[in-house]
């Protein structure tokens, strides 16, 4: 298995495509390309209809997929607020790479594996699904649960196309096609596997509490008290720095594994705090919350996000000491320079922890990745797909 990644900042799409293709071909040194992922910034929107086709024409039999991105990532660099095209290519001997494209209405409404295999045209049992949906026309959150049921052994990871302000502006690339709705992706099988790292970038405050009354996404009581009162009392006890964070970066963590004596990093699914009602005592959460769930409030800032990703990568490296072949980074538009105040933060951290590997990807309108074995749509997250040979 060999990988190469390249990025071009040239404002002329023809020049940019020529640069990234030439760079990856040099790096592959004649090894055949089997999978290519291309991401293009909105500065190249006028060329969206030809970008995928031009790259597919240069790479022979490679499966080419990709999408538009408000920021793009390639060769370990994160390009924001300027023209960019990135290309990440894998030579994957012994792997099966099956592309798919679908509109939302054409996918099965249930969890039957046979129907999903037919819809995605997947024959082998996939080890991973890379997913690039359009956020305006594809309800990723509802589909992911059905995919988990249909393909329980497959890692699902990816990100929602970005850079557009209304339906029809995003582009999804599949070989020489460009579509403006639905999802494109690939199913991977054979001699390739993906390990996932999902860094949600939050730290807990207060204590875990039981949800003792709820209705859909409305939390009415925590440990028998009105949820708003519990949160108000917690915020009043915060130190000045955390108090300021709570004004704009307060989130809810829902425990994924309830039956434990204590909860730590990776045990929570982070969700947005959607609203508060002092009169009724209700806290609205960006997720369904069942009575009996365990909930803890969280804060996010640059230091916490950096520490979270570094800790997860350190743990991953300890569990997998052999260096990986490559990585794809699906990072939130709210990270990058806007969060850290400097470019390339997450990509540089990945390469420091995992080695000087090819890192491509883009900044997403939502990130797809697993938490405690279930796949979710996230926000403000970096979801990392780490590629290895299946035997490694």
C-alpha cells in the first residue's frame, strides 16, 4: 500500500489540477492508483463540472470521488479562505474499492442488509464506508443508524460537503460525473482497513447527572431537579475563564456507556445546547434524550480541542505501534485558524503523533464518525480515517 497527497493554491483550476496530479504521480513512482479523493474550494466553483473528470482522465482506472469544501486539506496543509484543490491517492493492492452515488429518496428506509447492498452496489462485506453527503439534500443523521444496522462491522466515516450557502451550490465528484444532491462514497473491502479517531474537543464541567424527565430533545429534570436550575447553579460556580466560555461554547455530553462507575474521555457524545427556558426549567439539546440517560455539561476552547486530539492520537499510537499508511481528516469549518489562531494545527499534530504520512481531507459542514461503536453526525469535530493494510 502506497499513498500520496498534494495541494495546489493556484487560482487557475487547470493549472492546479496539473500540479496535484503531477505531484502524486511522482510520489507513487509508477504504483497504480486505485482510490483518489479530490476536494476543491468554492473559488473553483465555476470549474466543479470538470474537476473530477479531469483528474479521472489522468489517473487511469482509479476510483475518483470527492466534493467541494469551504477549506481543503492536502499534503498535511490546511488551506482556508483561498483557492485550493487537494488530491490524495492510494495504491491499494488486494483491496476492493466500490464507488456509489445515491439520492436520499433512493436509499432503503429500513435496515435490511440485502437492500443496502443493492442500493450501494456492494458485493463484498465492506470493512469501511467513506461518505461524502450534501448537507442540503441528504439527512445523514437518519441514514447512519440504518447503515450501522446493515453493515455493523464496517467503519463509517466522512464529512458533509461545504462551501455553499444554498442547495445546488455544493458539488459531489464521482469519476467524470458531478452531482448536486445526495451522497457519493466508496465501500472498501479486502486488504485495507480504516481505524477511526473522533476528537470532539470538549472537557466536562460539574458532575454526571441522570436525566429523570425528558421529552424528545427537551431535558426537563436532572437528578430530580429542573434542568435549567441545575445548569444555572453550575454556571454560577464557574471560574471567570470558564464562565466566559459558557456564554458561547457550552455543550451537552451524553454518556454512551452508562453502566460504569466513572466516565472519561471518549465516553460522551457531544451535542449542541439548543436553548433554555427559565420558566419551565427545560434545557433543549441537539439530540433525542431518553429518561435514564447520563448527561454532563461540557466546554470547548482551543486548548481543550488540541489536548483532546493529542490524547486520542497518543492512545491510538500506543494501541497500533506500526506506522499507518495515510490519513484523511474531516474537520469542522469551526476549527482551523478560527479556533487555533494558526494554520495546519490538526494536520501537523497528526503527523507528529503518527509519522510523516500523507494527510488529505477538507473542512466540513458536519463530520461523520463513530463513538463507542455507533456512527454519528458531529459538529466542531475532527474525524480521522487512518489507513492500514488489513493484515497489519
